[in-house]
């Protein structure tokens, strides 16, 4: 198993790195051009736009998924009636593929047949919601679709953490007259740090590899307004026969993942070590 992981993962990473340092087009070559592909990559306007879109998408997606997921978890943790049904409803979107999610939201946000058209037929003739065809706003529609799918997973993980909080803490807080919101902020959230770190890793990994929902909803359009790095890489790998440039993009994405995830994993390890010492 260790050998399989070493060859299958580390080997492919090293191979991708080697190809990114060559001038390969349709097939790998043995030449060496140094960082020329990376220089081309970061002077490519389409790549720079895709990275900008990824930053906007990542910030909004992670923040909204965490906030909405935590609020849903807190709501369900109050032992509301129909808890099992609510958990199923909130978690169901995560069971769908990103392609299905993208197609559903593409139809819903289509100005000619979705929400805008339905409300106009209902009497609001001046209602306009055409973000999916607006170059300045299309990336936000992708965020909405992705948050709709991911918030349920955050809810499930945080709810599991909340159910592990000792009931005596709540009893003591009520006796001392401490507001519930302050208990959550000052006591419960620090206790959920390992859970939130895990959630953060999953969300950040999802940000960097976002591809399916963009292709299903917008195909990277209008124009290249909703382009993301993964689509740029796939287009150059299969559509433009430039595997060296695509490999350079993939390597940059890998380094981005490491830069984002490593601090979270380190914080999680430190928290676990602190609990072990205590």
C-alpha cells in the first residue's frame, strides 16, 4: 500500500513537475526549458483572470459555507421538531454531483426560463436577475450554487461536534445567567476547533479544484468571465495540446493547496497535542 501511494501520488506529482519544465505540446519531451512555462503562465491574461476568480470564489464560498453551515447546525442542535427530516433536507444537496447542481442552478438563473421569467409572469414585469449572463456578476452565481451544495456538509460535521459538548457546560451557563450566544462564541467554538479545521481543509480543497459546477453552469463564460484554473488546465491539456503549460498550472494549484491547507493542518495538530498534554 505504501509503495502504491508513493508511486501513484508522489510519482505523478514529480512527473507533472518535470513536464512543466519542458516545452512539451501534444506529447511529453525530454528537453529542459527551466521556468519558461511558468513565465508564460503568469503573463497569460486568461490564467490571471482565473486566479482572480478563484480568490473571489474561495473567499465567498468558504465564508458563506462556514457561516450558513454553523447556523444550521446550531438551529438543529436545539432539538427542533422534525430534526431528522431537516438534517436530510439540508444534507441532500451534498449528495448531488456538482454537474447536477450546476445544471439545476443554470436553469434556475436563466433569464429566459428561470426565476426572472417566473416572477415576470407572476406580475413583477420589471424584475431583473441576469447575473449568470453578466460578466461582472457571473462568478457570484457560481458561489451561490456551490454554497447551496456544501453548507449541508458543514452543518453535519459541526452538528456532530456540538453533540459532543458536555451538557454540564450548558447547565452551568444557565445557572450563571450567561447568554447562549456568548457560550457558543467563548466556549463552544474553541472546543470545536479540530472540527472546524477539518471543515476548512475540505472547503479549501474544494475551492482549488472547482471545475464541474463552472462547466455545467457557464462553460467559463460569458467569454472567460467565470474562468477558473482547473478549466484553464483542462482546456490546455486536451483542447489546445499544450501539456507543459497545463502541467505548470497544475503545479501552481498544488502549491496553492499546500499553502492554504498546511497552516490548518498544523493548527489542528497543535490543538490535538495541547489536549493530549492537558
